[in-house]
C-alpha cells in the first residue's frame, strides 16, 4: 500500500455559535446518546463490522484507531486475548508494518560535496571532502502530510513470518536488477526508489531507516534487539557514487547522538516553527532536544532512535491499540569508539568516495530498544504469551530515527572523557578531515543557537565533535507523527523460549547471567541451490552435503546447529527444512528461513566489490540470537569440516583446553582441498565435458562421502601463514561481540575504555590489537584442523589427465583440479613425483580423518537412516508446493539448466546484449524453457 497522508481529517475551525447552532448541537448530542445505547446491544458480529469499516475512510488514507491513548499500568490476560482473537478475528488485532518516508535532511550546502578520485581504488587515498554543513542543524519542519507511507502487512502477516518476511528486498523473481555486474542506479532514474519501497525495501527512499534483517526480545522481556545491515556497502563502484552519497545516513545511524527530554511547553518555546496538531492545547507528552553530553539525560547520552511501544488492550471490546511508553535506543557497543581503536592512524567511518568496504566492522548494525517498565508488559514479552495462537502479536514497537549529519574522521569523534581521555589524540591527517569543524561549515545565522552566547556548561571534552556548534541550543525533534519511521514492528517470542524462560512468566533478574544450555554450537548460512561469486558456477548439492556435514559435527561434539536457509533467494521450489526434519531432532538443529538476497554477488576484486549482505546479517543474527545460550560458537560452511587431531577425541575437549589457557578465539587456517581422483568417475553432461563416448571431465561418485572424497589438501599441515587470509574461527560469544565470516571484528578487549584499563592496572592505547593468547591459531597436527572441501564442479576438471601430468605447463585458470595424494604423505627430496600414468602427486591426506572419523561418520549416518526408516509417515512434513505467477515468464517457464530462470535471462541480457524479450524468446526457441 502506498499513500500520502491527507489533511481530510483535520478538525474544522470553530465558528461562532448562534442559537440555532446550539439547538442543532443539542439534538446531535441526544442522537449520539441514543446511538451509543443501541450500540451496547449490538451483537459481536456487528461490532466486528463496525471496526472493519472504521479502519479506512474509503480514500486509501491510513487511519489508526485510538493509538494516542496511553496506559500507565498495562494489564494482560492470555485467556482474554485469545477470546478476543476468536470473537473479533485477526484483522481487528493485527497491526500491519508500515514505513513512513521523510524528505531528505537539509544538512549540507548544495553543490559543495567533493567525491574525490573515483578511479583511485585505494580506499584511503584521495577520498574527497564532505559537503559544507549548515550549523546549527536546521529544524525539521515537516508535517504528517509530508510523509509518504508504505505498508507491508501483505508480506509480514504474523510472528510466524519473522524474520524472513521483513521488508529487506523484493524477493525471489521480483528484483529490479541483477546482483552481479549491476550498473543500474536510483540516482539516474533507471531504478525507482519509490517502487522499491513499495515492493521491497524502503531504505533507498529514506536511508535513515535501518535495513532491518531480524528483531527479537531478550529472555527477560526488557530489551528488543534489532539486527540490520549497512545498505550503503551494497555498491562501491564509481557508477554508483550518487546512490552511495545518498545512503550516507546508513552510517550516520551507527554514530550515537545525545538528547534531553523536554516537555511540550518547552519544545514549543524553543522551536515554535515545528508542526503541532491544530487546536491541540495538550501539555502532555515527551519531546526531545539534541543536547550535548553535559545536558543530556543519563540514558540518552549515546542513542539514535526513539522507541515507541504500543500494545493491544484486550479489556476493551473490541480491543484497541494503546501507547504503553517511549524509550531511547541503546547500542551493544559504541561503533564510533570501535572505529577509533581499529588503527593508530586517522580512520573515518565513511568517506565521500565511498570505498569503505574494507571496514568490516561497519557492515552490521545492532541496536536495542529498552522495553518500558509498564505493568505486565515485560512479563508478557518474556513469556511469549503476547503472541497469540495464530501468531498474531499483541505488542508492537515503532522505531523513529534521530536525524543528524554524519561525522567524519577521528577528530570528530563524540566521546566522554572516560572513553579515551578528555582530549583525543592527534592522528596523522591523511584523510585531510581534521579541519572540517572549522573550514567546512556555514552558519545559518540562528543567533539563539550560537555558541558565542557562552551560557552553557563547560565542555567535558577539550576537543572532538562540538555539539554546540552543530546542533545549537534549540534543535527540538519533531513529533513522532511528523517523523519518518518504522511503525508496528511486531514484538514476538525470544529465541530462548524452550531454553530457559523466567518462572511463571515473570521477567527474570537482568543481573543474572543467561544460562548456557550449550557448550559448542555452529551457525550455518546455506541454500539448496545457489551460484558462487560472480555467478561463476552453479551449485546444487547442498542438501546431500548438509546431511553429512551436520552428522559429522554432531559426532565430533557440536551439540546444536542453527541453519539459516537462504534457498528462498534462489528458487521458490525448494527449501532445506524438509532435508533437516525429521531426520534431525529439533534439539539438535534449529531452522531459520532466511530468504534475503545477497545485495552484491560480484567477486572481491571487482571494481564494484561484492557485499554478501544476507550472509553477514545471518551470522550477526545467529550470534545475537543464540550466542547468549552457548559457551563457544562458530560460523562456517557445509564444505568446511573441523577435525579433532592428536589425542583429542572431540571438539569439546579442544575448546575446554583452549578455555583453560585463556583463549577466547580459536583460528583455523584455510586452504583448498580437492577431490581424490579414485573417488571420481567420468562425466560428459556439460558443453565443456565432451560426449558419452569421450568424456573429458570427472565428477565425485554419488555413494562417496564428501569428507572422504575431498580429503586431499594442496598444503601440508602445518599450513603456511598466508592461509589465515580465509581463516575460520571458533569463539566465545561472551567475548566476541561481532563476528564477520573470517574475523572477530569487535571484542571485549577492543571495547575496553581508558578508565577501565587504568582501574584494572593495564596500559591503554588508542589502537588495539588482539593478543596471541586470546586469539590462538590451532595446532593442526595435535589439536584441530579445518578441511575446506569446496565443490569442484565437473567442468573445472576438463582434460584433467593432461593438466595433471607431471611437468604440464598449464595456462592460468587451467590447473589440475583433482587430487593425487602423495604416497605416505611425503614429498621429500628423492620421493617419486608421479604415479605409473605420469600423473603428478599434488595433495596430502588427513590420516586421522580416514582412519577414525570417516568410519564413525558412516556408522552414525547409518544409525540415523535406520531411525528415520522406522518413523511413521505423518512424521514427515509435506514439501511446500509454491504457486507460480502466470503473469511472469519465470513463474510458469523453467529453464532446464544450471542457473535459475531469472539468472539465465539476466545472463543473456548482460553477456549477449539481448533485450529481456529477446532473452526469453531465445530460451523458448532453443527448447531450454519448458512449462
């Protein structure tokens, strides 16, 4: 739904009342009394119809019933709520998610931005100069009528739809552009940000809105956690620079601001220009003013969003949505402080040039909304009782961004003295940002806001960001009704339901540590079918890999696996849920539907470098959701096996020993393993692989285990130092706050402030590096090693018998891609270099894997097969049958090949320069597309 709020419901101006009007008013009042009396006797079905009619005025304008009334002591009855659901239906109770889009912030002087040298690939060289800022920041004088509204109730229909149906993207088959070699932009008009907001994601239309991928409460019901991604990172190529600039607020919302609560009278006195409802003399309600740390409220020194909570009041018939309180967001850690400590030299959270992708710690955004302490509210959330039997939520939260200009470089960091001292260290000015607060501002002439008045408290910090200069004294935030925001984000069950919930539904003591149900868990982001970076190859063996991979890791000591299923981003015909259950128990595996698409699937070396947003968000979600319930956690792929070595009989023994040594992070080096030629068979069903009579390729045999077939690594343990580039890690989530595929990007050590270090008797430096005791590389022979069995597709083995000959001089990209193990795992001087056929030995096997773990794995899988065979037929969930859209080519016509239909059409348009129609006709004409 897309509509602009109208003024049709504004209260008319009062008129002079003559006698006739008084008589009319009395008659109307008597009529209302009669109608109310009659209404008391209406049956429940008629009441429902009245509510349905009141939800719209027939002009497509959204009307919220009774949403302004507040309750100071919220009461909740589960039985009463379920009765209301049965009586009035879901459509009366459920509140659809909406995005209110606000116009761009008027924070910079037009045409003053310098985007630097876009041809210079080095991210910190010739980065440009921000546009000149208006100081103090102009007031946001918009009205509710200026907001554009998009509704997502047709996608996100209940708590059962979280997190998969949040407005992240358009969904499979509906994307406006490819995520490989994309050259289309919003700034050019080739892409429509309003259409994108309507069909998928509102962030390009209003980049102050967080790109939400997940949300959930904590186990006590006192906090709502939000997981978001930095959408600005989706593109870094120079053709996208205008879009990159427009998305600067995606970084701004990672930078805390400070505010002070003020009453309505003070707000109107300071900023009379701001919108207020006409004829509203109310002095109630909380307003907010941008204020320096010296004047801000204690809980508002590092915030960015106003969180407004609303809940269904089931004591009324029909139930109505009421306000139950407002809070200010918090961060799990200070992103600006993290950026400050990452390097000794100058470092900016963003640059005008926009090539900021190497700063992995800024890919993910987490923030929290504290839940008001209002009656039963927290206990309802903690127990999960607020989620009704059909998944309808009873509690909602609105997220309202506080909009300011971004801060550049370390010199503009906004800290308090305890964090890094009362004076920030002077860093090399490589980015040339140190003078921005002096030479890159334009005074708006607002004398009331001028810092020269000197009628404010002395600054706590002797340098750094100057809020008096940038915000002034009277920057009051607009009312929520006039602010861009997410509205009606549903508050659902916390991930720990079933692990350890507070007794009797009461909120637990937040000071108590979350009980650790698990010793060792793994997070897995996977898809039944997918294409690798750059769409280089199509992979469709995940389901068989997944069964083996989970069995192996349960066998070596992992006690739970969290599977984030990304299949929905690639096809609407498969999922991994039916692969997992009932083969595995819910006590062993948790399934999370995660259909969001990787926003940029280019290779890392591409000029518009790849950003695997869906994968990063999944890992962030898994750490935040399930990290509190486990001692050790890992995020890795179905082609990566962690193998206990030496005298260790399980990975639990490995992590226990590491913990005793003070290790918080175990690092595994990564090198490429290849399939052993003896476990392969001829293959010809590809255009590069010959024909049935003369096959040129090999494929792994169907009856061979992946861990067995790929047990041949090009590098002998211990692996070389360069193998840490693609490392994977086991880590303690209590210590690692954020992990990014290969790296622990934010740790407790990094977050230690100067005051905390001094109190602990430790030295402190503006830059931080993890110690080798805390982050330890595994002893691959005597502790644990990782086997990286990345799939070798048959076409990569073309002419393998020639390429694998000893002494063969292959062209780049045509190396031998099959394994010929060194006899006895030795390649010492004097050893034979090739077998009797002249094929060169090239890899090393893991003997413990062969002799110990493979036999155990076969036995475990057989036992599992036997158990599944004895299950009744009703234990198997029916596979989803998804409806095709007959109006869409790829909805009724499937291309018979390695790529899914839309990808093939896009490939032909990109590589063959065909129009969309020509591409579709080509598929039909060649017989590749079949109904």
